[in-house]
C-alpha cells in the first residue's frame, strides 16, 4: 500500500495543475436529452422531462475515463419533483453510483456536486465516503451542500430552516469519524472503543462546498478544501476566485480548488461563434477554447461540463474534446493559451 504524507488531499491533485491552470471534467448524467431532437424522442417514448436516458451511461463513462478528463461529477437529487424543479439530476443514489464508478474507472477523480448532508446521518455518510475512497484508490472528492429543495426535508421529518446548523455539525462529525481515535457519539463526546471502518485511503478526504451551505465565507474558507460555484460571467467568477484565494491565504492554508460548471453544446463547425444559453452556450471548438483560456486567467481550476444540451452524439463530443481541446490546453501555460485549431 502506498505511503501518504499527512495533510494531503490526493484526489484534488487530479483536478488542479501544480503551477495553476484549468482542467476539465464531466457532469452526469451522460445523455443529451436537452437537445431539440432528443426532446422529440423523449416525448415519443413517454419519458417525463428531466429524466435522463441512461442506456449508454457505462460505456460513455469508460470513454471519459480513458480520454484525459480529470473528474466525473454527480448530483444528489433524492426525489424527482417534476412540478417545482423538473430535473431528476443524475438519478442514481450518489454513493451507489460512486461504488459503481470506482469499479469501471481508473483515472478520473470521483466527485459529488453535491451530497445534501442534512438529509443523511453523518455516520452513514462517513462510512459510505470512506468505502468509496478505498474502493477507488483514493479518488473521492466529497462535494457537500445544505440543499435547496424544501420538499425533501418534510418527507424525512427534518426541519428545512435549520439545515445550516445541521450541515455544519455534519462536517465536524465526518472529520472526527475519519480519524483513528474513536467515534463521535454526540455533545462533543468521543467513544474511544468504537471505530468506523474502513478508514479513507487519502489522509483526508477533500470536501468541496457547492453553494454556501448557509455558512459564512470565513467558515467555508477554514473548513472546505474547495468551492464549486454556479456558472457565472467571467467577471463574477474572477471575483469569487479571488475571494476564495484571499480567504484561504489569510488563514495560512493552501489554495485548494475553485470549480465551476458549463452547459456545452459543441457545434460541428470548429469556427462557429457562441450562442449563449442558460449556464453555457452552443459554440464551436475554437471559441470554446478561448473561453477556457479566459476562465483559467480568472482563476478557475476545474470546469465540469454538462453535455445534456448537445445536438451531436456524445461519444463524438467527448472524442473531439479529448483529441483537440484537452491536449492543446495542457500544452499551453496560462500566459500563452491560444485558440485550438
């Protein structure tokens, strides 16, 4: 078994470059049901809007894993709410899905964006996360959140308004449970004769917050190893990245990772100019590469691509990104990035 230096967050090293720069990941589900053609097919099949077609999911994940992408990300949507949200997310339970992905991938970091901590007992989250970390060879990035869907809380007999306090308590519990000095049993007490197995393979499983978790910026900087923010304009993302970096530096902590997302419809024509859409754009490869370079300059470490709007077959899109974007991007420094030809 490998030996690790204490304090390392090894999975984060899969999504960030040592000298700075941008890496790319894929956000699940791997379907393209938000394209006009696939929307027509969904209606013909009688599938509700927001429920993805997962028929080709395993083979596409394997393609992503061998194609140079840095991570695969999944959401946590316990209940499909077609009236208020209309999006089933990644469908599968995140920890069952992570176990499956640990078995069919070798290279990508496995990330959640994000597990809604107050909906689960933290002891079970700690055990499930440590199990995934072991089974995947230390590739787990645990994205966490307090949740933004009020309907989920009363279904479990939980109070939606106190989710911020529950979130903070859960984070503390996870850190304690992953140590080797007993198990938390409430009120700050540790039972030394109890131990949660397995322990994570990483010395520390990195936690990344999606949104704010109803926490202060200072608390986030002190307790999280990364931020996953909603897609935003370059100016807003640059400001958020600077705030994150400054807050971590003021605490004497390493920068961690600053992450965002993009809804991509990659056009056949590499020269097609962007047509903006919510959270992303339809664009050709050259303009998309320029956008990635601008994100890198803004301080974004990692970008998770959602391909659901894609009009092209997803295996073609993944192949083009792997062949013409990722290698060219890796070959450039932040100061010399040029559009991919």
